[in-house]
């Protein structure tokens, strides 16, 4: 059995790797190849391309990599012709993977989409297209499954793999001891994003917020878990020499840091769901280029932007976009969340969100759906 996979960016690489391990546990002899990052490579995928160099944010920013995108699409198209996979599995990265799915359809190769385009936010145009291409959607959110079903796509709700993945390695108390945080001190986690572009947009405002929080709450400490797509050195360089207040920079321990934290400042995306699963009160922040933001304002059709708020259908955590994502505003919102009554209220609301992510075992259910589609193609 030959399975081609295509994932881009840090979260796609992570979820793709979980899926690959489940695939190989069920089909040990399967040949897995395609596009992904280091986590997918370590899980057993033969990488034809690592997309880290072209992972960008937004419409305008992505234009800078158009020539790279075209070249990689051509290379993966050649691999489809030469190796004839039984199925193509797309993971997130919609601007690229929508085109790749179309190429596979023209070649008669079945397509399964895991972490499909967010049509519930952008309108159903992409859902209609994927339905016409016969793409099987493995949905991670119930409202996503409903949106694709309305468009006529074949959909299976598998749940969200973060339900299994978000597991701290040590207890909250042990993590705080290892970070050097005393029981009577406040720990604030800073998560400015997994891409250098996000880091450049949000790290300095978060550092400014940390300074303001420290002035109001002198016992506050700060920790920044570095995404696997970045390095502690790059983060330290952007924060500046002798950053004040001091920030504990940790590599590879996001869940331990979040679990130890009293509150967090987080770039909108996967990390807000991770914080929700751990019950961490947080402020969701994001910045785009001015041109991309203006386009997004016209196209995005939902009242909330942070995933916990979308799942709840109401505002649980503050959302700060563009100019609102200033150090002064971040500090004000986070200090409010440190008040015991407000913190308890947010934790209760986050706990109510968790059931919407489904039962444990999402990656396993996704793997079974992929293998079933590949098996049907092999019999055809």
C-alpha cells in the first residue's frame, strides 16, 4: 500500500505525525511519502519536501512564496505519476493542499482531507469544490462536519487529536519547581506563535505586556515554551539582550509550561485549544499585515476568532487583533484574568468546551478511514 501525505506548518506536521504512527501500527508494510516536517519524518514518512521555508501567514504574505509553491506542486505531481499512491492524505495547509487535491483527482487518486479548510469561517466555496472532487473529509469539529455535509461532501467526524496529545509530562507543582517558580509567585506563559513571522509580530508586544504585568504584580514570573519550528536562540535574539523582565525560555515543554501557568498570552491557533484543554485562562492575540487584515475582515464570517470562543459560541477569553494586540491592552486583559473570581469563571467555561472536541482516539479513527479509502482504491 502506498500512501502520499501533504502537511505544512508546525501543527500540520504534528498532527500528520500522529496519524502516521496510527497508520503504521495498522499497516506496518505501508509505504509513506510526501511533504511534511521533522515530526512526520521521524514517524516514518519519506520526505520529498519540508515546507518550513514556505509556511507563511495570510494572503499577501503567501505571494512571496508563489514560485516555491508551484515548484513543489510540480514535484509532488511527478511523484504521483511515478509512484501511483493508493490515496493522498492532505493535512491542513489549504492554499497548497486544495491544488494538490485537484491534481490527484485528475489522476484518479482518492483524496482524504484531515484538518480540512475552515469553510465554517470563510464560506462554503471550498466545501463545494472539495465535494465536487470527491474528497473524503475527516472532520475534527462537529460544526465543521455539518458545514461539509451541507455542501454534499462525504464526511466523517473523527474528533480532535489534541484530546489525546495534550498531556503534561509532570505535575503542575513539579513543573513549577523545575522552572524555579515559588508557590506564592504568579506564572504567566507567553506563546507568540510557531512561525518566525508570528514571533516578529507578537513577541515584543508580549514583552511589553510582561513589563506592565510585573509592575502591577511584582511576584509575576514569565515562561516562553519554544515551538519545535523555532529555536531558543532565535527567540532570545528577537526578545533582545538582557530582556526585562527576565523570561524563562524552554524548548519542547509547551504542555508542562501551560499546565504550570496561572494565565497566558497566546497567539491564536492550535495553542488556544491546548490551553483550553488544560483549563488555562488566556488572552488570544494575533497580528497580520494591514492588507491581509483588510481582506480577512471582508471574508471571515464568524463573530469570534479564538477557537475556544468559536466552540462555545460566546466570548470566553479576550481576543486582541491588530492594533488591539498592544502591550498595554494585553497586560490589562491578563491582569483581569488573574483575579480569582474571573479565573475560576474562565476555567469553568473552558471545561464546558472540551466535550465538543470528541472522544479520545481521533488519530486512530482517522487512520482507519484512510486505510479504508486506500483499500477501496486498491480493489477498484
